[in-house]
């Protein structure tokens, strides 16, 4: 994921809150519930100080598509180490 924050905020502080927000959002998905990329973006953008955010398939520049559970009883989950956040302003 690439994160862009407002110039008047600390990137690391906002990044931590965004990370926690994403984990909580995904953790609240019910079994068989689709993870819509637009909803994930909305969850990240709701954090104060976030200017823009983009999600990609891990290790690529391919935008993240909606994610579907593997089975009807499965739930999509994540943890802090599974989320890679880079500063989109640091080029």
C-alpha cells in the first residue's frame, strides 16, 4: 500500500493509525464477506491526516482487486506484519 499524508502531520504516527484501522476493518468482516477495495480505501482515508492511499497486490504495482474468501465459511483476516505501507511522497 502507498500512503500519502498531509504535510503538517507525522507520517509514522498516521501510518500506525492507518495500519490499526485496516486490521480492525478486515477483522470485522464476517465469514464469506467480500473485502471490497473501495471499502478498504474508505477505511484508510477516514484516518485524520491521510491525503491519499492506494492498495496493490503484494510485491507488485498491480492495483488490488476485491478479495473473496476461499470458502463460504472462511473469513478474510490480516495482521500487522502482512501489511506493507510505503510513503508515496518519498521518491
